C-alpha cells in the first residue's frame, strides 16, 4: 500500500506520535507555516504601515494580469476558452480577486494553495495547510500531498494529492524542498525596528514632545519625597497638553535634558533606511511605493525606469510562475500552456512601445534581406531566431547592384542597332503601340515615334 493510501486509511490528527514508547514530532505534519503566518499578519500587515504599503502594491500589480492559452510551438496566444474557473473563481469573484488573495498569502506565509471546486477554485488559508513528504529507500524526499484543516487544526481534515492543489511560491525555502519563504522573513528585524521607532515617536509626543529630563536637587531626598516631587512635576509638565509651558524650579533644583531630539538623532534618515530595506526585500522600488528615499530622488524619468524594473524583474516572473502552477487544476489543451495576458496593463505600456519599435526594426531588416536576394523563409527565420548564418540566397540581386555604365554605353548583352520594341521583346515586355524607334544610347532613354 502506498504511503498516501495509508494516510487516508489511517488518518493522523496529532502533531506527535509514539515511536518505541517515545513521543516524537509527527514527521508527516509541518506546522511551520502556521507559526509565521499569524505573526506576520498581526505584526506586519496589520501592525506596520510600510509592510502594508508594500503588500498592497505587490497585490494590486499582481492582480493586473489575466490568463490565456499559449501555443507551445508558435508562442502565440490562443484565447481563454475553458478558463472560466480562473475568471470566475467563486460567486461574484474575479481573476483580480484570485490573484490578490494568492499574493497576500505568498507575502505573509510564503505559500499559496489553490484547489479546484465545483464552481471554480478556492484559495486555502495557508496556516491550515501542511505539506506531506517522505523519504524513499534511496533517501530521496518526495512530495506526497497536503493536509487541509478547513475547521481549524486537529479537527476533521482533508488529504489532497499533489495534482489536486496548485502550490504557488515566490522564493523557495532552503530548509524545505517543497515550501516557500515569505519575503518578510529576512527583514523581520527591520519590521520590528520600524515598529519600535513608531512607538518612540508616539511616546515622544505623549511626553510633551521633549526628550527625557533629569531633575537634580541640592537636598538629599528620601524615597517618599522623591516620589512626591516627581509626581508633582509630571502633573504640571508631562503630556502634550503641557508642552511648551514654563518650568519653575526652586530649592536649588537643576533641570538637564537627556538624549537627543529627532533632528539630532537623524530620525527621518534612520527610518527611511529601514523602509528602503523592506522595499528591497519586497522587490518594489522605493519611489513606486512612495518611501522617503525614493521620493527625494523622484523624477518622471526615474519613476518610469523604476516601474519598468518592477514589471520586468518582479511581476513578469511572478505571472509566469503562477500560470505554470495553476496548470495542475485546469484542463490544458493539447500543445498549449497556461500563460498570462499583459496587453492592457497600464504600467507596462512603455514595454509595449519598446516592443513596437523592436518589431519595426525587425521589419526593416527583413525587407532589406529579401531585397538583397535572400529567400523570404530563411530571412524570417533569421530575424526571429537571430541565426543569420542560416540565410539562404536566391542567386538574384537587386537592379541597384548592376555595374554602372557611362553615358552612351549600351548594355553588353544588347546589340547597338536594336529598336525599342526589339529590346522590349528581349526583356519579355510587350511592344509599344503606335510606332517604333531606334534605341538612343546617348541618353540611355528609348525614344518613341508616335505615328
């Protein structure tokens, strides 16, 4: 019996199993994703402004694409027939909704799991999915399937085979052969630092928008006196409502400012540097998301370049990958593959203009080759593939390549006393009606006598 059959026949509902009387972690269940997903949702998406902005940019851009079929041989798009499950994934759902959910799951959990349903497709919550894998006799790890806990962990679950789930990842996790890694993982400390800086800013304004103060007295005070004095001082001067009030001290007391204000500590630069690191991990140029360091260097020119970089290096790769992953849950026609359609995506229009210019140059090259005497078939292949060594020549050349003649010189193949109609007959051209004339070599132009 196969291992997957044994799992279905003898379901496992615990995270640990008994082996030789010892409790060990269940090797079939991997709760790693559940731990990171919930943390990133709370501390990242819902707790950090920069993280929310980056995920929103990624999700909105990712949702711009549409799906289509592409012929494997010609690379031509052949339409969307049979792709209703991706265009209407659930009641009132759209392709844009589907791609946004996939991107949010990939950003927060590193993994997105999609399965086919009777009405379309469903995106499974990633922290309720575990990857099943096992070692064979040759110590090679193989994917067995997935465990989905629709009602919560350790409640009734479903075992899904690999061809029943489209598993999409952005960056593979080096610690697991079939798992993806969230882009938040390597910058988790930067997210914490940004959160701490935000708290510091809030605390600063809560405490009268001034740094910490040291109050020094000449008298030696006991604990109760210190407590009473500090309480009176805080009542009169702590908090934004008491900001900028005059401090009156007596009894030889001295007030000293501790720490630095925002300008001294270069708060904006420190916070902007952290935001830039987050943007780099997310693959989003800072100028696109509106971070400080991006805005300071922003112009129309470099914004356009940043959008192009974002589309070429981040989005196109993602669209290609998700199209390949979703093939497992759609019926793929013969000699076709699932592909993405980016023809109406606004931020890729510059690429469309560049592609049109490239095609224009190719057309000029093609015309030049054909006029030069190369066969049209070999010229088309050379322009399309870049293999110009395979060009085949017809042996014919353009008239512009004929040897130059001096005025009055007849072509060597024609006798000098030919009439116009005689020469036209040799050229395979019908005679001129209304008369004939001797060819005039002085001007190299045939003279015609009109009857």
